[in-house]
């Protein structure tokens, strides 16, 4: 126990410090991280750079990979974009081992003291984030020092000597790296252990090298686990990470191991901690350079090995996560964000339908139908999520509030149905060469203007629980009802005077009827705002 406790305690402090530092860096960077990943990945080479930078900031290639899998699962990123970030993440994660090799243990307590003082003496968020970075950095080196001190007595035990003898088999050493990294779920922590062993001369590079290679395979298990239950493309992204690291490991084991080992020994003779850090960096940089031209092959291989119709299984929601159900207040906030996401799709479809009706932009039909599929899928996913949320230990008031969310999303789904009706009516009119008169077009423009305004106001009122905004929706709804009746009378008059034919008359009346029904659902949404405020 005298040996085990310092090692386990040091490892725990090391991992906590690393996570705390990464968390502070991530907060300091803010939401720009996800935007970097989501936006700057159209070019695969740029994806590698972004992946390396983001991982260097959050101090975890596993976290970056899981984030990428989440984007792929949500349909916000394709596999060709994801593969570059995954490669870059492997490079970015080597920063931790390079940092450890500086051996700043003597300054670690000072970093913690300064960090704690900054955290307790200010309310400024940026200064608190900086304090978190300093505390995490200090704890990382304190944990490393504890591990080193705990490992030193091992050199005197026969058990440890026997283990080291067996690990001279490079394949067994590699397997040890895989198992250990899988257990601790952090390649940085596993390599930290290697560096701690090296600092006490308890390991040779002949053993450290294959262990290090195995750790690069072990780190892929986090992504594989996070892809369970996700879309096929998300599973493929996780599998690409596994393939990439496994191919690199085999390449180094069979071909590059001895040349790179000789190179790092020549670069920093006598400093084995730095040699391990450099080996880790060179492995990931060289592996990326070699496999980068074959990124497309990795994607195609993942598609061959993991088959399935992605379109049928893709998850439409962006914000729903079953793990958040244990914190109902956060889960409810995510439901609201998802409903707003759904409303945005409905607003986009109303804009597309307007172009189809008034400008004959029939190229919009494909996008219109695609968005309608997403609306239907979101309706299903959000409803299922709210049902699960209501099963948690929450109050009756919270259940009632959650049920209002279901009513609101049903109204948004029905808005989508009426918009699709308008699109289908326009297709019919085009196929049968039915055209509206100039006056009918002018009236339709005004109806679209008012309905678009009412939908925007209803969504805004729902987003901020704006009572005045909700009241405005109700007033506009009355205006739209009056306008529909007025336009019906006008159109009947045009039919009687022969200005419009019967086909155009039916199309016009059905279109304004669907627009009026959209406004009715806006009215319903405003009612939920008033009821929940």
C-alpha cells in the first residue's frame, strides 16, 4: 500500500490537473472552439491544423474526437471533414508530454498558490479561467512528482523486475500500452506514467517505444464508446480514428521503430523524459504525413466495413443528450433550444415556399422536402426526450411546463405540414399551367408578409418568454383572419367576372387557407408563452 497509494494518488491528481487546465483553456477560448471545428474544416489540411490547435487547447485528443463524432452524428460535418480533424487531434495531444518533459515541479506549488489567490480575489470570468489554468498546471506537476516518488521503490522489488523482463517483447509492451490507456481513458496520462518511470530509470526506450505505440491505439476507445447508439457516420468517424492509429502503430512497429528511436536518442541524449515526448510527437506527425494523402481511402474503408442507410438513421436533434436527463433543469433548457432549432427549419421552409409560389423557384422543392423530413424527425425525437424527462424526479409544475413544450413542437410540426401543402399546390399549378392574376399575386404577397411576421414574432416570444410579443402575435392573427375572409370574397368576385379561371381560384383559396392555418398555430404558440410566464 505504501507504494500503490502514492502512485494512484499522484495519477489522480495528474489527471485532475490536466482536465482542470484543459477546462480553463477551453473556457478562455469560449465557444470559438466549436465554431473553429464546424467552420474551418472545408479544406482537409486546414482540418488537421484546427484539430491540432483545439486539442492543444483542451488537452485531450479523446475529447476532440468525441466532439467531432457529435458533429458527424448531428449531420453538421461529413466524414471527409472529420478525418482531417482526427489526424490533427493526434498531433495536438502531444503537447502534454512535451510540457511534462520541462520538469517544472519546483514551480508547481507557486502556480497553485497564484491560481487560488486569483480565483478567490476576483469575480472576473476571464481571470477565474486563467486561475483554473494555473491551478491545473500546478496540480499536473504535483501529481507527476507524487507518481515519481511512488514509483522509485518499485526498482527494488522482484515483481517489477520480472514485469520489465517480459516487456522486452515489443508486442507484449504494445499490448500493455493499449490496455493501460483504455483503462485510464487518457493517452496523456498513460504517457505521463511512462515519463515518470523514465525519470527514475525504471524503463528503457526499447520498452517505452512499443508501449507508447500501444497507447495511441488505446486512446481510440473513448471515441468508440461515445459512438455507441449514434448514427452510422458517427460510428465510421470513431472507426477511422481506430484505423488511423492502428495503421500508424503497425507501420512504426515493423518499419520505423528503430530509426526513430535512434533519432530521438541523438536529439536529446541522457534525457529520457524528453525522448518519450519527442517520440510521441514524431509518431503522430509522421503518421499524419504518411496517411494524409490516403484520408479518402480511410473514409471509404469505414463505409465498406460499417454499412447502413445513413439517411434513415441520422439524428436530427442538435442539443438533446440522454446523459443530461440526470440534471432535469439543464435537459429542459436543451429541449427549448431544440424546439427553437425546429422553428428555424419551419421559418426557412416558409421562405422557400414563398419563392416557389410567387417566383416559381421550383429548385427549392428538394430543400423544402428535406427540411420537412427533419421537422418530422425532430418532432419524434423531442417528444420521446420530454417523455423521458418527465419520468425523472421533478415537480408537477415542471411536468406541466415540459408538456407545454410538446404542444409547442406539435404546432411547429403542423406549420411544416401546411407549408408542404403550399409547395405541393404550386407543383400542381405548374404541371397544369395554372397562373395567378396580378391582383391574386399581390394579395398572396401580403398574406405571406403577415404570416412570416407572425411566425417570426411567435418564435421570438417563445425564445424569450416575451408577453408583449405573444400579445402582438394574437393581434396579427386576427388581422390575418380578417384578410383571408376579405381575399376569399375578392377572389369569388374575380371568378364571377371571369378575371380568374376556376383552377387558379381553387389554388388561390387553398394557399391562403394554409397560410391562415399557419398563423393559427402561431397563435397557439403565443398562448403557451402567456400560460408559462
